[in-house]
C-alpha cells in the first residue's frame, strides 16, 4: 500500500552513498529490507520467517526506527532514492520526500523534534545533512559546509557523525546550533550507534584487515576500546548494553563485550540473501531487521 505522507515535492537522481565513500548505484546490487520475529524462552532464541518489507527493485537500505511500529529507510523509485516509512500496523509504505535535484540517505528521527534528518546528495555532487520537517515545510541544510556521511543524534542539536575528508571518513562531534564541528578520530567506518543505558556512541575502525570497536562519550570526548577483531567488520548494532550484533556473509554474530564471548545469533536460510548488512533490532526486542543483498 502506497500513500503520500507529506505535501513536499522533493526528488532525486540515482546516486548513492554506500560503504565508506560515495559510489554509484551501478556498482551496487539490489538490496531489500527484511523483518522477522524474535522469541526468547528460557534464554533460548527462536526466529520467525523473514518478510521482505521493501519488496522493491533497486536500493532499499539504511533502516532506522521512526517509532516502535514504524521504520524509516531509503528507497528507490523513479530513478532516484527517497525517504520512505513502513508501518508494521498496516503493512503500508509511505513517502517523506520526493526531491527533484538529489537523493536522500540514512534517514533518522531527530530527538524531541517533529523532523527527520537525512544525507542529501544533489545531482551536482553537493552532499549535506538536511532537516526534513514532518509538517511539510521546505527542508533546510543543518550544516552549510560539512560533507557528512553518517550520523547519530545525541539530542535535538548534538550529534556524532562521520565527515568525508579526501579518501576517508573522520569522526566528529557536531552541534547544529552553531554548526561547530570537532574532529575526534581519523579514518573510521560507517556504523555509528548509541550504546544502550549510556551516553556513549560506538564506532568501528578497520586497519589492515582488522577491526576495533570503540566507544566515545560526546559529553567529554573520552575514547575507549571495547573489543578488537582479527578480521574486518562493517555493520553492527547493540542488542543490549553489553551485547552487540555484527554481520558477516549470511550470518549475524553476537558478541559479549564484557567476556569477549562470541556465538552465532542468526543465519539466513533464504537463497535470495547472500549477504546481510545494516542490522537493527526493534525497541521491544521482538523484531530483527536486516538488509539482504
């Protein structure tokens, strides 16, 4: 089911921010967003059958929760990529944007604000972080100069983000009130997440095929190493304040950062999914969301 969500008339040419740097859609296979139920009984987890929520040719990616029953994500239509919502209540898809001069990626609900943020990549190559009001008002850039790639909100004005600098992404602390940006770490990956029950944000750095997961406290810029791997990881998500998930091939692994124990959390049984990326868990821990390629 497709409906119009806002009165705005914004849309996009097909250019795509993916991986650590910008690449074109032609270099990327189709991706779909899947959801399945999680049931935990006596400490043992079981999973339902994955359902293809996006079910759409092209690029459907970068999911985040708008609220407990609604998913935000980037979705292809008419040769561009717009912001979409999927409602678990009625299994309906709606659109937040239709921007003619660019495409949007990595949509997130801004805390304590009736608006969504997204990376906008214009047909001119200009890349900026925009605020999209739910009222339908014209979107506005939040930073005039910074080429933000990925971001996570701390509150309505503060965020941790990655900024494209030459051939890498650097981690920054940023504030929309004064557009102040402070670089705190060099050459990081795309996976930025709030750590539950804390003020900290995790990020990943991969060097020479080995990855390290760090935490930064944006309140004091303090950094700490959480865990290191002898292999690379790209996408991760926190299941709790001590357990996180990361994907490798068609597997999702679970890691305990306190004990360093690791085990398989979920493995795709679908022949249509060869690679799992972009992991997400619903706030009530009842749904697993992932992107399948």
